[in-house]
């Protein structure tokens, strides 16, 4: 019943709107018709008045001395003209304002006192309106001139102006037909428009649409991902609370609905999706000083692009979680390697003691301790972030287990971080560079397997160099190594590490250079412009 009632309301409202539009249009048409008739009657009155004024017989009679005979003759001539032209009256007067003709016999011979005649007695031609007992009259005033161009009188011709009611009465049949057609088309238009509106609203009622809008907004706000959508004019249509929280733009995202995306957040890169009509998935971008992982997708309706939506996560949280997982994995791996190393060292010390070589056992123990302390001191002095130090220590231990010597340049130091990046990015960068070098060395048969890592801060530039003497790469492979999913290995989980490195370098506005020769090895050189932030501050 509610659905039927709302539908009827829509149709009735539409019907009355259309019918009222026809009524307004009809009123304007009648007003225009009334104006046209007024102009037509004015021109007709002027034509009749000029006709009478140009009659030589009339001007001669006005100059005769026998006024009674002249009046009777003038009235007879003028009345015939009045009846033929359907004028309400034609009044002819001499220069003394004595009426020579009038529809009412009692007015003939009387003197006119009307002030409207003054201009006509000064040889002026004009039309005027006058409101009387019987309605509005349209009058034409024309001077009567003798053959010698001397004015001998004035002729006044009057026509009654038709009223609204009279026009309606005269055009009753046409008006009835028009009204019936208007009602018919109003009903048809209301029904057609109602169906069209229902179709556009997917058959939903206004109450249902309002409910769905509220539910949709609350659903978006309940999500843990930021969501921003824009239309083809780049105006914001969706802006949930998580997006507001991630990007730090206030606590009331609804205030941005309807605003241009460039006026709120100019660097979202959503407009480029509207322009290119192509989706971009899992791209790390820097928006409003926040690092996010964004999926940007065009919105299509009936095959046409009508906007775009961005779904994104705060990459800081993701990186922290990834680092925790990576850290746990590295910690477990480091414990396993250290357990293996310490077991070997204990066996060595035990063997020396059993053989009675106590001095050698003490020297060996001292040497191992010094190596560990030297390495720890090196990282504490030159690397300000313990997460990166721990990662590199674990990679050195991992290399020993694999029979690979991982060397870090003694002049290396890492105290400042480039703009747009944080230490989470460098955990990913160093980890993947070294793992890629391990993979390159694991598949070659060499006794001396080497990886060198150099990190240098000089003249506001951070240079990172990783070289290995592994398998190397062909030029064809070098062109594809940074593509997402590309790998020379069969493992399905490969092909993401170097892609992540490229994304981090791009985000930090850095450069990456690869040099490789098959059978000899590979080197990666990465350069960043340094900012003021220190590594430990991020």
C-alpha cells in the first residue's frame, strides 16, 4: 500500500506540475493575444479616422455656415462608415469643438470638454486608451484639414477593447479543445515521467533510497580501508571516515561530499583514472604526506565511465605488520644459524680442551668474542636504526650458513633517511636486495661466493651499492626484472622483490642502476637525495 500511495503521489504531483505549466503558458498566450488585438484595434481606428478626415465633403461641410444642415449631412455620412467598420463611435467636431456626428443624436450640436482633444486641435495624430463605464476604449485622433491645409476640425474614432472574458467566449471551442488536449498530454506526460523516474531509481521508493543511502554511508564508514570516489566532473561522491583518518583531513568527511577533489586533496591521483579509464592496482603512493597502498578503479555505468573510486590502506600499519612478521622470521632464522654456529664453536673448544690445548682454546674463544664485539660495535656506531642493524646481522649469518661471504664496507654509515621514505622501506629494500643476491649465488658452483654491501652518505646523497659474483643476467632479463610477477625461477611466490624495490625508489624520487654480466655477477646502485630526518626518527 505504501508503494502504491507513493507512486500515486509522484504521478499526481507530476500531473499538477505539467497542468500548471500548460495553464501558465495559456495565460501568457491570452495576454499576448490581448496585446495583439489592442494594437490591431488601434491601427483600425487610425485607418477609419484618416479615411474620414481625407473626405473633401466632410471638410467642406465643416466650413459651411448652416450648421444644422451640415451636422445632419456629416452624421449621415459618418454613421454609414461607422456601421460598415463596426466602430463604437465616430465623432466629427469643428474647431469650436461642436460635435457634428455621434451615435447618440442628443450629443450632436453639443460642445466637447474633453482634455484628450487638445493635441488633435494642434494638428497631431495619435492613439490613446480611455477607461469608461463600458470598459476600455481605443481611440484614434486625426485633424481634418481643408484644401488649403488649414485645420477645420477633428475626427475621433473609438473601438471597445475586448476583455479576457470576451476573448474566452469568442474562442470557447478552441480553448475547450486545447484544455482537453493539455489534460490528456499532462496525464500521459505524468505517467511517462513517473515510469522514467522509477526506472532511473531502479524501482525503489524515496524512503527506500534514503534508507539505502544511510546504510551505504555507514557501511563505508565501518570498513578498515579508506574509500574515496569521484564523478566524471571530479566532485567527491564518497569519502568515508577511515579515509579521513588515514589522510588526516578532519573528523567530518561528509563535509567534503560535492567538493572538487583538487580542493580537498590535490595529490590523490584519482583524476588520472577518470582521464585514462584504466585501473591501477596495489600502487604505493604518497598522498597528503601519508604513504598509502592504493587500488584505483574506474566506475562504469552501461559501459561508460562515470567516475573513479580509490580503495587504500595506511602503508605505515602494513609495513609495521610486515616488519614484525619479517622480524620474527629473521629472528627465528638467526637463532637457528647462531645455534648451528655456537654448536660448531663449542665442538671446536671441546676438542681443543680434550687434546690439552688450553691456550689454543682460550685464544680461539677470545678471537670469536672480539669478532662478535667488533661487528656489534660497527652497527651500533654507523647504523642508527636497530631494525636495519638486526636485519643486516641476520643476513650475514644467513650468508655463512649458505657458504656466502656477506661483507659490509667499513666506511658505510646510515644516519639520515631520504624524504618520502621511512625505515620500513629500507628493511624491505635491503632484505630483497640481499635475498636476490643469495638466489643468484645459490645456483652457481663457486668456492668463493661474495656479496658486498656499501652504504654511503655524501654531499646530501645516499648511495646504496650491492654487488655479487653470482650468475648474472642477460640484457633481455635486465629489461624485465622490475616488472611485477617477473621471475627467472619457477616458484610462484617469486617476482615481487625487485618490483617492491623499484616502487620504493620511485616513491623516494631516487634512481636505480643495474649492471650485470652473465657468469660474472650483478651490481645494483641506488641513489637518493637526503632530507633532514635521521633514520632513528622514523
